[in-house]
């Protein structure tokens, strides 16, 4: 991820969609903002327009890189146990994080705890259990989501969903075919991870470099479409939700 976050079409495109969604939110001036699962801190660079930013990541290398970008309040730790006091943040982002936690309700309750009353939480997660593959196994995912699961999760942790949409829809059909064809590899992937061997080629490396501008453009177009008020995308490889305390 550290190798790809600045330049790969997927991270750039997701970041654009998130920025477009954030631009529609009534964030208060000089807000306190947290990116839970901040990686290299690339999104923190964009979040500074809203106020003071903080970051959290489990990986010490990620924390070091994020601090090197000039973000002083970046902590190493797990989203299940955040090192900030109750009701600290007006805005929280958490991109493709909670699927990595054993109990997503514990994680979401902790995010709610540090969210101020009236504050917003924007999260993204991988979509559709039917797309489960060796990619999920090697990346230590516990689940993939759909709208029903997200509604249930929000209700259980006392957060109200203000907006929910899928995105990255262009690649959904070919990705579904590829992952269906790779289904026989699931058992070998699970066995490899169980034996401590999780070396693999990341899915972000599967698309050739020459195709990257087209794929990034598709996500930018999706972001432009989603800026149109109540518009949503009915299906995609990822699910985005904005929740309010």
C-alpha cells in the first residue's frame, strides 16, 4: 500500500470520491478530523482543509511515513482501542478498515465514542460476500458488506446513516468473473495464511500501467455523478456510507 497509495489509480480514484463526498457535508469551521487507518497519511493531506487532523494506523512504517508528511498527531494502534477522549472529533474517515477487524461492532462503537454529537463518520468497505476470494484471505479480511449489513451495523452502534452508495462499478463484472474463476484457490490461500505464509501478489498490481488513466477516469466520473445530491450507484466493488452521531 505504501508503494501505491500516491500513484495507483485505485487509491487516487477512491480518494477523489471521498473528497467529493466530504465536500457535501456540513463540516464545522476548524473541525477536529481523524483518519482511522490512515496508511501513509495521503488523505490527511487533503483533510487539512477542514481543520486540525489526526491519524491512526497499526503499521509502524505507515505511522512513520505519515508523520514525515508533517502530521504530528499520528498514533500507532488499533481502531478497536482509540487513544483519544470521548467526543473529540467532528469528522472521521475510515477507508477499508473495519473489514479487517474481528468484531466490526466493537470497532464502530469505538469510532462513535470519539465522534462528537452531530459529527459524521465516512467509511468505505469492500462489497458483496459473493466476491470473497484469495485477495480477502491474504489481506486478512473478515467480511465483505452489502447495504443490509451496513444498515444493521449502524443500528446496533446507534449511528444514523445519512447516505450510502456503491462505487467502483466499472470493474464489477470482470472482477466477478475473475474471482469466480479463482474460487478453487481459496482453500490453498486459507492454508497458506494458516501456516504463516501470506506472501502474494496484491490485486492492485493486476491491472497494467497503461490502463490506469482509464480506470482512474471511471472513478472520477463516478465521483462527479455522486456529487449530484441524492444520486447513488446501485452496484460496485465497494460500499461507501456516511453516518451521523
